[in-house]
C-alpha cells in the first residue's frame, strides 16, 4: 500500500510535468513477441466454479472435454476417442491413451469419473445437463455412463465447457474447487482480479503443441474500448467487437484483420405469457412476430453483422429439421391478429378498453449487439403503435426480475445450437417443468415431444419429432426470434492462423502464431 | 476531541442502519433472491421458501436481523457476492484500494495545478493567472465529468494515441482518469487558494515581512501560503466528498475497478450483499476522511483545539 | 456549499450589465424551447428510421441523424423538456422540503434544532450523487425515482440556509416585538419570515438548477434516470459513445448544450446574487 501511494505521488509529479515535457511515446504497454494478448468481453474467473463462468476454461484451453466440436459443428474425439450407445440409457466412452494432466498425473477412467462427479456435485446445472444416473469404470481406459432417461444427446452435451475434465489437484480434500488443472494445451499461470488471466503453453500436451508461449486474457468490458485497445496496440486480438467497428476495420488499409463467423447464437425476445400480461393472448404474440422487420435491424442497426432470424434454430446446420416453419414480416397479419384479440387502433396507437397496449421490455447491455437490437425492436414496435418502454440492466440484474415474472418481454441471447443437438436449449427453455422456462409458457404436447426427442438417435424419427416440436413453438409464439449472431473479432496483421469457432465458445489458439 | 470522535461513531451507527434498511427496502423479496442464487437459478417452491425463511431467520424481528448482520460484518464474514461467488470483502478490499489510489492521484494533479495558479492569481490580481483560475473554475463547474472523460479519450487515446483507453494493471491506466478528476477540481481549488492567500496578504505580519525587505516569492511561499493552510485543508476535506461523485462516473467510463464502479455494477446487477457493503464502506471511508481532516486542522492550528 | 467563483469579477470591472442582458436573453431562449420545443423540432424525436441512420447534417436534419436514424436536432430540442424540467422538479421539491424543515429547526430551536442539524450535517458528509444513485436504485430505476432521489440528497442545503436565516430574523427587533404582541407563530412565519427569505432562496435555487441538470444527465448517462429512447442529453451521449470515433457530433452536440445551459444558470445566479447584495 505504501508503495502504491509512493507510486501515485511519483506519477502525480510526472503528470504535473506532462504539459511541458515530451509526449510519453511508450506509455502504452505493448505485448511481447510469443505472447498473444486478447481483449475479452467477460471477466475470466479461474477460481470460480460458477456455472456462467465455467466456459472460460474452454475458451482458455486449460481443460479438454471428452468430446469436441469441429468447425463444421460435427462431433470429433476429445479426451475420448470413441463412444457407443449400449442401451437407451447407457453409453461407453473409450479414453485417449498417454494423456497427462498439468500436474503430471496420468488421465484414466477413474480420474474422469472423479472429475465428472465433482463437477455435477458442485453445479446442479451440469447434473441436469448430463441427466446423470451413474458413472462406472469398466477398464482403465473405459468409462460407462448411465443416464436417468433415454438420452441420445449425451456425447453432444459432453462438448459443453462445463463438463471439462479436471485433475484431482484442482480440488481440495473437502472436494472444494481451488484452481484449474486440466489436460489442455495451455496451463493456468496467474490471475489479477478485474484485469487479466494468464495461461502458458503446456509442453506435455497430447496433441500438436501450440506455437504461442503465453496467452493473456485482458478484461475490457466496454465494447468500443476493446477495439480501441487493439488500435492503440495494447492487445493483439479483440473479440465481440461492435458492428460499427467491424465495418470500419474491414475497410482496406485499416491495418487490421477482421474475422466474421456465422454462429449458433440467437438474439430473441421472450414474451411473458402469464395471465394479465399483454402477451397472455397468443394472437398478440403472433402479431408482434409479424411486426418486426428483422432484415432492417440486421442491415442497418447492425451494419450487416448478423442474419435475420425468423425461427429458433439457424437453418444450415445439417441436424436441424429442414421443413422449419418461419415467421414473416406481415403488417397486415399483425393488424388482423391484434384486431381479433380485441385491440383497436386509435390515432396510431393500439388500444383496448381505453388503455394503450403497453409493453415493458427488459434487456442488458453487457453483450455487444444487445443495446442496438433492443433499441431497434423497441423503436419498431413503437412505430407500429405499441407503447414500449425499455429498462437496461446487466445480465444477472435482468435475470433476477425475469425469474420473478416482473416483465412483459425481455431480450436475451442464447446459443441454441451450441452442442449441435436441439435438446440442449429446447428442453430448458420450453418444457413446462424446466428451470429456465420463466415466461409461463406451457404446452403438454410439446413437453412429450421434447422428452421423446432426446431419447432418439439421429434419423428420420428424430427429425420428424423435432420438426413437430418446433412447429408447436412457432404456432404458440412464446418468443420472437430476432437475429442469428455473427461472431466478429479483429486482430493486428501479425496474428496468423486465428479462426472463430461457430459455437462461440472456443477460441482455439493452438494454431495461432505471431509473426 | 472526544466529542468529535463520539459524533463520528454515532454517524457510523446511523450509516450501518441505513445500509441495512436499504436492502430491505429494495423491490423484490431479499430472502427469495438469496435462495434462487443458492439453488443455481431455479425458482423455489413456496414451502421451500417458507422453510428457508424460517431457518435463516428472515421472520425474526427486524432488530434481531440487523444485529446479526452487523455481527457478521464485524466478524469479517458478510457473505458471498451473487455475481462472482467470491467473498464480499475480497471484492471490496481491492476496490477501495484502487479508489484511494485514484483519489490521491487526482488530488495531486489538482494541487499541482491549483497551488501555483492560486498563489500567482493572488499576487497579481487581474493578471493572466487570475483569468486562468477563473476560466478553470467556470469550466470545472459547468462541464459534466462523463462528457469531459469522453473528450479526453478522443484527444489523448484516439487522436494522439498517447494513453490507453481504459483498464487497469499498468501505471498509464490511471493517468487519464486522474487528469479528468484533477483538472475539473483544480479551478475551484485555485480560486479558493487565491482568496485565502489574499486574505493573509492583507494581514499585518505579511506587511511587516515586506517592510523587512523580504522578496515577494519568499513572502508568498514562506509566510502567506503556510498561514492559509487551515482553510485549504478544510476545503480539501470537503472536496473529497464532491470528488467521489466524479469518481463514480470516471471509474465507470475508464473501467477502473474502484468502489464507485462496483457500486454502479452492483445496482445494475441487483447484487444486494455487495451493494449493501459498498454503501457501508463508502460511508465509513467518508466519516474517517472527515475526522482526519478535522484532526489535521487541529494539528496545524492549535488555536482551534478548544473549539472542537 | 463550496465557495462559488463569481463570474467576471476577476477583471475588477462591473460586468453586471452585459451579464444580465445576455443571461436574460439566453434564459428567454431556454424557456421558449421548454414551452414550445415540439413546434420548433422538425421531426418526432423518437421515430426511428434505420435506413437513414448516422446521416451527416443536412437541410432536413440540421444536426444529422443518430445510430437509430432519429433526428439529432429534434432530440436536442425535445431534450429541453426532459433534463431542465426534471432539474426544476428536483429543485422545487428540495427547496420546499428544505425550507419547511429549516424553518421548523430554526424556529423551534433547542433539541429539535440540534437533532435536525445533525441530520443535515450527515447529508453534507456523504457524496450526494452516490447516495442518490443508491436511492434511485431502491426506488426502482426510472425518471421519477431519480428525481425524488436527487431531491432527497439536496434538501439539506436549503434546510441549513433557511435555518440560519430564521435564527437571524428571530433576533431582529420587529420579530421580538411581534412575538411580544402575541401574534401567532404561523402568522409571523408567513408574513415576516418567509418573505424575507425569498431572495436568498431564489439565488440558491438558480445554482441548484445547474447542479441538478449535471446530476440528472450524469445519472442518465450511467443508465438510471431517463429510460432508453428518451431524448435526454446524458443518455444521448451514452448512446453516441459507440460511434464517437466516426461521428463526434453525437456526443459533442448534447455535451455542449449541457455546458451552455449550466453556465447560463450559473451566470443568472451570479447576477441575481450581485443585485441582491
């Protein structure tokens, strides 16, 4: 502390001399040669075992999952080299040979069992994600996982960052999480709260060794500031950059390389279907869906960084049912729906029983495109005759209101295709009994389809089941799909070999190098 | 002196009651929010919530709850942040340190500008220095800090490329925020120093010093300034209160992890344990600063010891 | 309250005349924009037009359009009905409450007085905006909540001034005589005390207005106060921030407006104070 005060005093003296002295040309910290400095949107919390934060471990490549997703969103071997469904509720995984953890311990079936059991005990969400009943070791390199219900999506769920495999030394004697120790190409080095997390190359990595020696994750929460710090040379790579900057940096001669990757992420608006709320009536929900011009939002508000979303899943992933129903911009249909629901348009505003159709929209500003999309949606609905008001929070702030049902609509971002299986997001968001279904939407037929779908192997039956489920969601319209996200990042020209993963959850710096 | 300490203590107790009451006045059931957090985001059933409330003492008289909360703070275990899962003290300790660092740097900038300008403005009334102090004071009062910060970012980071835009961890990160707060305070401080020095200059002993043939600079720095110290220290104490208002905004803009930004974050994240403790800690720091200023004034000027 | 610098006094000449003329002229303009802004503004300030976003100034949009295609000039003009009006309500609330409490404190004296004054001192100790921030959050984020929160941290200034004035008035001979004559305290309050305080309160209120404008726009910048979409100056700056690199006018225009309005109220306060002294 004394040292810090001394530091401050020295600095103040330097500052006082600043106007007369020469400009501090080297005042900006520049990255070293084999170190990649990344400006991130979220703070990396390597000591937190909290569900929302755990994905950092995938981004940082400290941990490996049993199964991985390639750039085409296909399942590929991770720590498991093969997997097989033995019965509707039973899977066998064969583990990779010769893998060691960062602490030198070998990876075997016992270690994997320990890690999965620890994580599911600490994070209830992970348990329900895997639908875990029992894990048993049948051979040093063979693991048997039994699920409570028939569950075909298990290998897909095992690509989720939350299921990364930890060494025993990541936990203390009481089983509490202490520090990240995994098998990935990078090992944890240091962490400074609110500032940075550093990982270093792990020379005992089982795959091809990365060329970078060190990766520094700097926490820069302000969206514009991430790009600015790239431009001032403080960082090599800025992720989740705002659309306006994508456009500016893409211009020839900017000296930066911009990366865009259509992804599995979706911005959408959830409508509160509880009684007494304006969207209790399905016709009002359909009307809103027909009112919003997604193409205008993407092309103008987002400078083309995104794809208009008219349905929950982005078409183009080969496991998505082909005959998906979609909404369309149709002001006439919106008018007839609202009229049927008992509203009348008076002086440009929709009214019912003398009261305007008022909608309070909640949203949060911590995601790059979120404020732009929310503002555009609110403005478009206002122009269509609804009385909208918007409240911005952070994600947890909004969630606490949403959980209590205190809203008419909220705008949210999820990654419905994250594990390349429809179950991951359909079940928790639309099943009546699930944890994230906060908008009061219930449909017993849909519940049945969702439970049946997760037991089915890929094939025409699964295709038909999910097509039927998505049709029901489309008809009941509990949500308004808005924009399929395009992930955008930028680097300086020295960075080579970077590619954005379409899941939005992996950085993959193994192949990155700096010239 | 004892009375002054007693007052501070009373204020501290009032403050703790206020920050306790705050969370209970927040919209939403605090117990329910706490339980939702513990259950990993699931909405609790009514009977579970009722049991939780009974077990955790949420149905006790409010006075009991307050005393228990105060006890947990004094024992240093005020709970865990909803957001990061870290201990609330760990969250706040670092932040307070950073804010004090920023405050010290800002005051240093402010004084480095205000002392020379103020003294020369007093010595040469109507001169360039005098006008400069005036201009700085007017601008410092009329320019909103949040806008000023953005303009500084545009000039020093975007156009000149000298200083980083935002962040923390390297010494250059404090420069822009300290410049913003420091320069916006400098004008009014300079005006105040000017009037204090003017006041002292008109007194007898200064005239005596002049007549003894001492040079002007020596009179100003050797006699006038030290004698104007008491009101200046008092003013600095008052300014720290004003300064924090700027700190909240400036920390938010420059992503400086101080207690002001934590306060704003905890509001928008509805992170109640952190918010509650922020209020308590900020208040306690203020009470301490005010007390220190009073004691400092006493030490500089023994004449007013009796007056306290 | 910190000592306020007197505008223009540095050069030692009486600059009161031109100050007053300019001040009154500018005040007339502000009042005109507050009352009839909607007739002056060429467009609906909240009508988004995504196709024509971030347009440079033109005849149709004198200050161009923002990132949602809304007319910046119209938003600026409509803004005169948001921030200054909110500031006015803050000051009116604070002045009314503070005056009432100050009168009671000064008039009652004794234990009541010293208790009230301790509370008032408490308000001077703590940073006003931070307390307002927390209060606004408790009251539930929004324009009304923020106005009430700002008034709640500002009334103490008035209470202190009014209480000191009351004490001074109480000691004056006519006051003593009136009391001796058995005139009811309420009558004394309304016939003698209050009228004698109108001027100092008016001066304080003028300065308060500039404080309230800065504070309200600051809180709106942070995300409290005005809701997204409202043509509020602080909020316009917050929204323009992401585009300031290519379109600096988005933050320059509302910022300079705030500075101008705040300087105006300070000049008015100064000339009012000079006249009364």
